[in-house]
């Protein structure tokens, strides 16, 4: 889920660098909403399955696998949509060169990547524990 949230933020931010029509932006927004919704449903069903039994059950395994596959299929569709809407080598190159040649943008981009990796790796609870742990040791 955290990976999909970070990807959604980057897609939304970078979509402003493209001249998207209202329809294209609506498609991007809908596909982002669909992927996040699928992740939420997957998480809810996995928790429900874990609540039903903690022992190995082939039916529970099947349910979890199908839910995860549904998210994977939707994520693949989202990548296809992104490719169709955003694949413009000249525009991508111009954006990359703009970031590379502007030190402030480059620093902000690198900082956003670091924050994104930490968020994906630790999650909000892990970040909070890391921060409060540092405060307690000080």
C-alpha cells in the first residue's frame, strides 16, 4: 500500500509537467483510486482471513493469493495507462534535464526520494517509533 501511495504522489506531481487533457487527468485519477481501493480491499480481506484462522488453510491461502493477484493485475493496468498517457521521450527528457540542471529542484527531488524510501520501508508507525526513540535517547 505504501508503495502505491508514493507512486500515486509522484504521478500526480509529474502530471502537472505534462499538458494533460481533463479526460487524461480523470483517467489517471480513476486508475490511482482503483489501485488504492484494490489495496484496501486486499488488506481488509487478508485481515479477515487471519481473524478466521491462524492455522494453514488451503482455502484461506487461495483467497489471499487471488486478492493479491487482483491488485497485481490492476497495478499492471495502471502501468499500461501511465505508459499510454505519459510516454513522450522529448517531454520526459526535458523534465529530467530541468531537474538535473536546477540544483534546488535536484535537491528537492533527491530529498523526496529519500523520504519516499523511508516511508515505504518503515511506514508511518515505524517513522514515529524512530523519531520517539531518538528523542528518548537524547
